[in-house]
């Protein structure tokens, strides 16, 4: 429970940074009724995640352009998403080809791969490509039409590129799926791209933090659960729903209370 409270506090700190651009450690300690040392640890973690930049007595948003463009959904629940990403990379074999999707959890996966040096990484996310640009992996970006909202590449060029590769594993995101029978996305273009990569991947892994079990914002489902190999989620997910899903797909639940 303690780590869940920590994650919620850090989410709120991120939201404050987004809205105000900066914050003071003493003010945050009073607001959350914790020690200043606890807030310093929070800021150190958020700085590591690329969200905050510590300053004397406080912190600033690390990149205001990024924060304003990608909004709160791109950085909320980052602690849970980082743990999902850490579990996800256990499925990667040395020297293999990996596809990384668009989205905030995909960004966490990319950050986990910075220290790797022998992978071929394909992505339709310019954010993911930028994260891995200084790594020693071979990074390839699909062509396509630019979606400026989330810096993804979509359309016929994207799907044509995806049809020419055979990733050992693909890491895919999902919008809310509580009203659907499979992982979802917010647009038909994104749905077609994810459907294409699912069809050519040896193993398709969906990463979805537990909030997605309660969220109905997905516009269209890009696959049924039986078309997916693994769903990685966290211990905040409703266990009754997890049991139901395990009839169709392997579900891995990451414990948020450990580590």
C-alpha cells in the first residue's frame, strides 16, 4: 500500500508541474504531509524519468514543450508503467528484433533499452526513436503521416513497412478496454497500424496499467485478446476481470507493493 500512495503522490506532483511549471519542496511537503526528504526523493525519481528538473529548493518541468504537447496521460502512473516495462523486457532475447509502439508505457520500455546494445528496434514513435537515438541498438523508424499529437507515424506507408518485418516481440499499448473484448486505441489509423504489427510479430505483448480496466475511452479494438500472446498489468487490476481474461490470454500481474 505504501508504494501505491507514493505513486499517487508522484502523479499529483507531475500534474502540479504541468499546471504551474515549477514547485517548492517545502510547499509540497506541507501539502502532502510528508517530510521534505520524501519530496526530494520524489523529485529525484521524476528527474530520472525525464519529467522534472530539480532546482534550488524545488523543481521545474523538465521540458515544458513536451509536457504541454503530450498532456497528463503521457506521464501519469509512471511508476506503475516503469514496472510494467521492466517486466516486459524480460521477454527480449539478445540480438533480436523488437517493435515498440506509441504511448507513455512504450516510452518506459524504450528507456529500459538504452543500456542494451545488440537489438534491432523498429518503431513508429518519434519519441521512442529519440529516446534510443544515443543507444547502441540499431533503431529504425517506419515512414508514414505524422500525428503531431503523440508524434507517431501512421497510414499506408507505416503499414507497408510493418508488413516487411518479423519482430520476435512487439510491445503494444492500449486505451481503456472495459467495454471491449480486446485492447483498444483512439483512432482507426492507430488501430490499423497495431493490427498490422500484431499479425507479423512472433509474440505480441500488450502493456496496460490497471487504470485501463476501468477506462472506456478507447474508440476501436485492434485485436481480440485471443490474438495477443501476453497482457502485462499491475496489481491494481480487478482480479475477477484478470481471471476472466486468463481464459483467452496469458496475464502477467506486476506487484506494485514490492520494490
